[in-house]
């Protein structure tokens, strides 16, 4: 499976090319193509900004025009925030990369065009594309930095190809409490609450205890947290005994 080629069309600043390389490598993309960079190529400012992503620049293809850069591609996306008098499907980044994934899985080669910093892609660039990608940004300030746009597209590609859970609870070097440990914590709380006269009236006691047990099991406590609760209860009981003496 060949990931999409990210094609920087007439980029103006080496720093933005380097930042784009970093963004690409963040999401496992290394196929950069550069079309007629304003300040020439190779570019020392790009290398300095790439900071660890130099191999993306080392492997980057240099092309004189967009036609040459997309010659081997089967499907081209053009990223632009401006309205166009062109009839083309318009994708969000998420939908575009979902479609790209399907195309790549079918053995097709995909390219994504990114315009120069000053004004983005020109109409003559966009007409070469099969579809447009527009980011749903603030219409009063729709301009994205080149590297920001690359980052967004790279993120969506990674998200489509490397599914990740929306929420993962991770605690370094921490073990979650076992069911028996949580049960014993519940016993300890019930013991202290019984002594304090918390469970009242009698008709509601069973429901109150069940609610507490449900709460403990739902919290996902760690062993350290269970021990902390036990310590709190012991300290409260100790202080109450002292006050009663």
C-alpha cells in the first residue's frame, strides 16, 4: 500500500517546507513532492526546521510544474479554502482521507496538492485535481499556514489507517485494583458508615449499600487509591476514638 504523496506547489519559505516535513513524519507520511520552490532546492532553512524529519526532505522529489508532479497519480485532491467557479466534489479532510484510504487499498496512487503561502492554489492548479478539500474553518479567517494544512491532512490520514480508541485510561507504572480489593474497600466503608449511623431508614439500607458498591466498581480504582481510602477511614476512626476518650 503506497500512502498519498503530499505535493507542495510553489512553496515560498524553506521554513514552511521543513515544518511540513515534520508534520508528515508525525503521521507516518514520507512521500513529499516539491513544485518550483521560490528559494530553490535544496534549502538550508527547510533542513533546519525539519529537525529530525530530514529524511522526508532527502527523499523529496523536485518537479518543475504540477503536471509533472502528478503524472503518476490516479486521483488528486486540491486543498483550498477559496470558492471556485469549478464543478468538483468538495470533501472535508476526514472524508478526503477516507476516500484516499479506499483508493490506496485498491492499488491506486493518490496525490494531495497544497498551495503556496501567499494565496494558495491557482485555478490552473485546481483544474488538474479530481476533488477539492476544504477545512471547515472560521469563514472570517480561513487562511491556514502551509504546515498546518499538511498537519491536518496527515492527521486525518493516520486516523483513517491507524484506528485509535477515543478514550484510553493509562497510568504509568500503576496497577488497577482487583475485584476482591474493591470489595474489601466496600466492606470497610460499610463498617464505618454503619458505626456512624449512616444507613437509615431500614427500608432503604439495601438500596443504599448497592448504590455504594456500584459506585466503587464503576470508578476504576487503582491499588494505590484503594489503599488511600483505607488509610482515610482508619485515620477518621482513630480521631473519633481520641475525641471520645
